[in-house]
């Protein structure tokens, strides 16, 4: 009976061990309404998101835009802005190749700034989702290997 209990505990450990790694803190984002986004922004432009580069270990995303037309300020030909990864943290989800009307201040933009998707991009894929599912498959393979090992040992 002790051997079966040990096997169950090892199996539980294999299944439950990745949970703290996958858990992320929750944030709430609420936006004010009734303001003109162009008045609030230091820089406003229409541009294409050329590169969307998430910070793997942080909570920010760096987005590089090719500016097509300037609405306010002097952004130059390309602009790199920071936003948060999650919409719950007021981040705006930019997709590579998408054309946007962007409002920014101090090198940052948020979902509350009034950014607008004008035309969809090619959607180069969400790397975070790919890493999550790749890790999930890896954990399942490890668990299956552990269960197989336990069954063969009995």
C-alpha cells in the first residue's frame, strides 16, 4: 500500500508542479471616457506595426511602427513605443502588419489612449501563446512518461 501511495504522490507532484509557473498576477484596467485622444497625446500618427517584441520576463511589449501620416507632434519615420502585455494591465494588443491610429505620451501607449485598428495585419502569431502550449505539451509528456514508468515498475 505504501508503494501505491508513493506513486500517487509522485503523479500529483508531476501534475501540480507547473501550476505556480503558469500563474500570473491579475490586474484591472478601467479607462476614463469623454476625452479627445489627440488632445491628451504628445504624439499621434497613423502607422503600421512592423515589429511587436514582447519582453519575455517582464510585462511590457515594444512595438516599432512605420509612420505613414502625422496627426500631432514630430514622430519621425519610425517610432518605437512601449505598452503592457495584457489588456487587464491597460496594454494595447498590436499585431504585426496592422495599420493603426496611435496616440502616445512619453514613449508609451495604453488601451485607454484611444488607439484604433484601421486595417488588420498578417498576424505573425502570438509567441506567448506558442510558448504556453509548447510548455503544456512538454509537461503532459513528462507526466505521461512518469505514469508509464510507475506502471512498468509495479
